[in-house]
């Protein structure tokens, strides 16, 4: 215990930019080896608009993540749309073999519907994968997700098409995002599913009810997105006015009205634990998530070098059993995790 406290104190006193991960821990998700903490690239496409940002800063962030031992980079064709894949492709040029590259299809219909239209038909997948490969500047995608379940296409047909891409070497592993238990089981029969990507954090505990047990039964890894509650759990957002007018969180139920004020209580408890261990609230939120199992590989998103340094340092933060239990007992977040339109696309 004394050694752990000493290590925590040393980490607290060391600036993020000077911290070096002697060996970022790695885990297996469905047979795919990834760094325990990854990097979500969505915010680099302008989905979060706090302060100025640039492609150059985003590329520096990806490079810094790789330097710190992050191997798992996550993007999607809908981010931008398309521009985020181009950015990631530019950032990993010359370093492709250091990266487990994940992207997603299914919220862009290439047959005329365009961005925002669900389409996981085999023909659409064929078009989507060729576009992603070109934009990313690579000959293979390490982890290719169906972004949202398409109710018009049987999952067996979708996964059958993906299995053909695996056989052709264009895709190494396949994944699902925001899929329900029945769909996961049906998909896994057709071809092994390596990973499920779904929101999971201290303020989104839904997967604990059924999904986590199912994934472990089937040997599927879990990739939580938004592990910092869309930035809320960092403690840096104290009022809805902290968000720019075109930030999509302005319409998220958890960031509005009385819900916002109620949810600050969660942040207060995370901040209290952070003070005890000499870490930041973001690091505590990530450390709690990592403590939930060695088959969980969160992908906190950022477009800032300082934030990627902070987030990756969470790999070395250890919480006591008592601290984990305190966090487990937090009052659930007030409000749905997405607006009505986006919740309608989440299979439950």
C-alpha cells in the first residue's frame, strides 16, 4: 500500500508532458491486441467545439498518443463526413504498423441516401470499405464496425459481407456498435465478432445489466466510447454556457436544465477521489473503467496534446477497493444519454 501511495504521489508531481509510459499495458479484445487506452478521433472532426482547433493540432495529438504507447485509433466514415478518416490517414502515414486502425460504416448510404441514412446492405459495405481504405491510405482495416444496426438488413447478411472482406484481407477483425444482445448473438454465429463499441462510463452504466456478461460469455472485447461522459466527467464543464452554441451537447438531455445541475454531483464525487489519489477527475473516471475488467479498452476522444497526455497517464492510476466501491455507488446520471433521435438508433 505504501509503494502504491508513493507511486501515485510521484505521478501527481510529474507534469503530463514529462510522463513516459515505460510499457503501456495491452489487452486482447476478441483476439486483437490493443493498448489498454486508445484514442477516439471523432472530436477532431468538429463534433465538440470548445475553443479553437486545427488539423495540425489533431495530427500532433495522434503522434503524441503513438509516442506514449497508444496503438488503438478509432474513426468512422460519418465523422466529417469522410474528413476524419483523411486526417487519421495523414497522421499515421509512415507509422501504419504501429496502429490498430478501427473505423465504421453504416450511417452513410452510398446508393443515394447519403450521410445520416442507415445502410448495412452488402453492396453498401463494399462501397464503404473501398472509400475508407483510400481515405486512410491503407490496404487493410484492423477493426471494422457496423456503426449502427440497420433494421432493413438482416445482421446475417451484413456479417456475411464482412466475413468476405476478412477472407480478402481488406479487414482483419469485425465489430458492432450499439447493438443489442440478440443481434450480437446472431452476428457471432456467422463470423466471430471481436469487439462491441458502446457508451460506458461512470454516468452511463447500462452495459452492466446484460451486455458485459454476454460479451464475456462469447469472448468479445468491449470498447467503451465517451468514457469521460462527453467531457462532463473531466470537471471542466461547470455550466451549459461553457459550451459553444454549435456544440451538439447543447441539446443532450444530460447537459441541459436541472439535469446538468444534478449531474454535477457525480463530478464532485469523482473530484474527491481524484484529490485522494493525486490524479485528475478524467484519470479517475478512466481508472474506474479499466478496473471493470481486462477485456475493456476505452477510447477517450480528444484533439489536444495535453488531454491525450492526461488520459494515457490514467493507465498508471490505481484505485483502492473502497474508492471503486464509492464510485460504483454514485447516483445514476439524470437524463437520457442522447436526444430522442439518436436514442432511436440505439438497439436495446
